[in-house]
C-alpha cells in the first residue's frame, strides 16, 4: 500500500512544475516523508552510495573535506541518487548549505550537473531565492541559459517563484552574457 502512494506522489511530483518547490519544502518539514524518501540512502562511509549526499544535505563540512580528499574517483561528485536524481551539489544547494557548495565546487563538482527533469543546482537555488548559492554557482560558470524539462531557465524559475533578488541577479548576468556574445 505504501509503495502505491509513493508512486502516486512521484507521478504527481513529476507532472506539476509549479508545485515542486512547495512539495520539496513539505518533504523537508515532514520527518516521515523525509525518512521514507531517504530510506534508500546509505549513512556510513563503509557503504558509499549516498554517504556524500547525506553529508552534503546535513552541511557537515568537517566530514566532507576529508572524504573528498580521500576519494580516488572524482565521479562520486557526479553520482545521482534518489527519485530526483540529485548529485551531492544539488543536495547541498537544496538545503542552502553554501559552505558545502563552495567546497564541492573547489573539488571539481560540475556546476551544470542535471538532475531528473534537467534541473541544475542553479535552478534549485533560483527557486528558493538562495542568492549566496546562486552567486557561488555563477562564479563557477553555472549556465544561466540551461533549460529544465519545461523549457524554463533559472531566471524563469526565479520569476515563477517570486524570488526577486535572485531574478535580478540572473537577469543582470544574462544581459552581461549577451553583451559578451555581441547580441
């Protein structure tokens, strides 16, 4: 019965763009849903699948730094998990963990990594009006022209969610890009 409701929820989630941020906030504030959706994630370094994701979600920089120094496979930074297909950078951005975002980018995380629905960390930061994360991602060449599955850019996403500060920065960045390209 429970898996049926999870499937209904996932279908609804994937079809309703306007409600994705609201649902994401609901999940973050509901411990039962959070534990249900994260139940497939590992929580110890002996089981590496999801370990970095959990550390990034928690903002545990003191554990992330040595973990990143010790990994031999940089593809761990691109590992996509969960039904959202988030990378560790998506997780940190979603939780507003700016120090973790900086650390991951320093260690080579892809600022333009795409989750399910073609969402980049910049889309997520823009939808939550997280200006610090937006600025950090832009410093690391996040693509402001990338489009999600609905054809929305991070600027469009910021406008839809009434994130005025972020929208202003993204619009300014877009105009700068046009000037550089000679458009």
